């Protein structure tokens, strides 16, 4: 009988280790959003990231370097299907919620609709990130605030808060603006933060305005040091790994631009 008890205890200990990866957070904070393009595997390796996502439940044809984790996303209400949820569960351990549901050109979802669908995402058993709002994550009565209040009232699970931030001030003060936003959101919800999109882009006019490569790369250097120092920021990812010359990428398909070089150097 004693041997049987020892065997049962041993099996319980082993099984507890077996499920640990599903709730663990990778030590590497730095990641990147990525689209599939010629040379993307080399670009991911060159960027020295620990994880990436594609705004989708699948990898979109991207073959990542060894050791670079894929994080799936359920982009919008049309993605809440058995096929996409099962694919996400098969490919990752953390799941990003709806993409910018507060924007007409993105997931465009009412808070109530997002709450109706949330149990499907929660049912994957994956570590679950809130819907990633485009702005106003720190505002009382904003989209995210109403979602988080509704989730709490229903007993739904939200494990971390993904944030997007784009700065229209291209000066050295930009990093302080970003840190203030992150801090305000954390103070409101007291949940870990994932900064899943950030860059200097001014969306206040009729067309986006971009900084110079020098301004963007200076911001990358300063802003990536900041989340590394904040224990409640679990991960961050630059927008975006692409061939565009104003962002992290490989503009010629072979050489990282100035922003890409700066992001490569980030811890």
C-alpha cells in the first residue's frame, strides 16, 4: 500500500511539471509582429527576438528560427471558429484577444459581442490576453474598461493586457509618454502588460506622418530599455517586421534598415 501511495505522489508531481509550459512566460521579452515576405526567417533571426505573432491563429507560412516562439491571435468575431481556436491551441500556449475592436477598420466589435464570444477563447485553456485596443486603455468607461468590468462581473478570465501605442511626438519625450500610458493601464487593472504594437507614427492628420529614420531609431533605443526595467511588462513587440523603410525590417530583402539595426541591439 505504501508503494502505491508513493507511485501516486510521483505521478502527480510529474503531471504538474508536464502542464507548466502552458502557463509559463518566456524569459525573452522582445518580440515582433511579422508578415510573410521573402527573407522573413532571416529577418527574425537578425532581429534577435524571442517571439512573434502574425495577427492570426496560424503562422501565415512563416518558418521561424529555432527557439523563436509563435503567439497566435483570434483577430475578430469571424475568427471565433473551432478550426481557428484549435489551430491556436496547437501552435501556442498564450493567446492574443481581438485586434483593435474599438476601430471600424479593424475587429470593430461592440463590448457586449466581445463578452459573448469570450468563453470560446477562454475554453482553449491558453493563457489569455485581453482584446488589444487601439487607444484609451487607461480611460474609465473606455472600450477596454467596459470589457474588463464585464469580464469581472461574469467571472471570465483575462491573464494579461495587450496594448498598442503610437506616438505623434517625435522628440526625446516620446518614451516618457509611452511609459506613462503603460503605467496608467497597469495601475487601473493590475495585470501584466504586453506592448504588442508600438512605434512613432502620427495619426492625428488625414494621412499618417512618420519620423526620420534617426528619430525612429533613437526612440527604439530609448523605449526598448524601458519595458526591460518594468517587472509588470512581460513582453513587447515593435510594429513591424516588414520591408517598409520606416519600420523594423529588411527594405532590400537583405539588410536591416536603421530602425532594424536599433531593434536588433535591444535586449
